[in-house]
C-alpha cells in the first residue's frame, strides 16, 4: 500500500480545507472533531470520536514503559526452547474467541 500526499493551503488565519479523501478516510463530516497527534516531525490526523472509543487510558503509559525497557535492553525475545515448549503444550488446545465466558470471573 503506497501513501498518497494530499495538500491544502493554510490561510492567514491558520485555516484550511480538509480534502474530501481525508474526510472520507477519517469518517468525519461538518461539525465532527479532528485531533492532531504529533509524532516527531510528523502530524497524524485522527477522528476524535473514534479515537476516544478505542482508547484505553493505561495503554499509552504501558507502551511508554515498554519502549523504555526495550531501549535499555531489559526486554528480550523468548528463547526458542520456551517457544517450542509452548507450542507443544498448546498444540491440541482450541479456543473459540467468540464463545461466551462462563463461570466465575475474578477482576
């Protein structure tokens, strides 16, 4: 999948028209709120309503800690022997991800 670069001009009042293809990709219309996510020297537009729907308040903090640990070499891949053992122990296990959860649930 190749990225397309769409452009629009910025007015003196810092306003712009969002190209139709961008509005369609974000599933936004007049009156909807658009968010700006700054990532280094790039900015990503997001549909605020959809972003809030899928947002878990702890995920960003967890990912930040994980990135720090990876950067400091504290996170390593599973040894192949452990991966092989997991495969062996779960080879006959089937999971229905759409099945209802039954029994007691402890939170």
